């Protein structure tokens, strides 16, 4: 049997939208993890030695938050600026952050923990399974994907998170009338998002004004410094 050196490119495996990086934490981030993971981290089983969620896993959002409330999922929360700000500004909504990068998750834990937010939980895993089978169908009011990794080289475009398949998975978890919000600072990724939304039978929408709840993260600051604009999208689940 032949196998590629890059696990993401082996046949019969889903192509990954991320690179599996070091999960080592320094003392500050380890401190956040030890202090806040018991409250905020969703206990979820992974497939062995991977960030994929085990098949058959399921989450009940109302059990997770202890109430029934509108639910927001953010994929690729990075350092958590957006999820923490959104949760603070809209206490009546529950917020699920999903991030694969371990130091990022520790940073988010520190941010939401120190702010004592009660309407945030974190999933430390590849988000794909959340959309595919872990979350109940029609359970989301909002899905956020802000500044997804651009994967510039054309041979890497297949690793971009947002594509036709992702749109179908997003349609499964968003309730009718639910909103999928996206932002990117890379014009050719914005064109790809345009194509995906136009082709989808499940969504109405496209480019829109800047989402006013979105704080200025380092990705947007860098884009401005480099003279790139940011494209925001909003699409409503039919
Ligand atoms: C370019 S960063 C943007 C972070 C953040 N949204 C912001 O605006 O600052 C993209 C993030 O998405 C995460 N990511 C990529 N693919 C993912 C996946 N399949 N599931 C969860 N997180 C993912 C990466 O680890 C990275 O932290």
C-alpha cells in the first residue's frame, strides 16, 4: 500500500483545513488551561491521535449551556477576540467556539474565563464533524467563519475551509432564517466564497457591510496595513 507523507493528502481521508502544530503550552497558557478548562471545554472524544471528533459523538446544546437560547457557532476562533466580544455583548445568546490549535484554545479559555462569561463553551477539535453529525440539525441561529486560513497556493486551494461541501454541512446545522457570516481579507478567497454562496441552493445572500459586532483582530489590522480590504458576507439559510 502506498501512502503520502502528508496525512491530509492520504486517500479516503478528509482534506484538512489546518496544519497540526505543536500542542505544547507555556506556563501562562497552561495556567489558563488548568483553571478554566473544567468550566468551558466541552468533553468530546477524538479519534485516536487526531483532532477529528469520534464518529457517533453528539452534543445537546441546551444541556451544555443549561438553558434554551439562540446558538452561535464560530469555527476557527483563533485567540477568541470575536467569541468573547460577541458573548459579552449578547448575553441572551449562547456561543460555541471551535478551534483546533491548542495554544489558541488555551488563550480563549483565559479570555472567557477571566471575563467570567457564562454563555461560552469551547470545542477543541476539527469543526467538520460538528456540522456533519455532532450538532443537531437546525440547531444554529448563527455560524461565523472569520478570516479562515487563506491557503494561497493553487495546489492548496482544496484545503480551504469554505467550499461547496462545507456549504452543505453549514445548511444542515443552521435553522431556516439562520445566518452564516464570513469575512476574509484575501480577494481570491472572497471570490471563492461568492461562487460557493451563488451555487448553493440553501442560502440567500452574499457580500455585505462589515459586521458591526466584529472587533478589529490582528488579521484585519494586518490586512489594512498591507492595503487589502476585507470582504464581509452574510447568507440566510432558506
Ligand atoms: C487565520 S486564523 C483566524 C482566527 C480568528 N478567526 C481571527 O479572525 O482572528 C484561522 C483559524 O482557524 C483554525 N482552523 C482552521 N481549520 C479549522 C477547523 N477545521 N476546525 C477548527 N478550527 C480550524 C486555525 O487553527 C486558526 O486558528
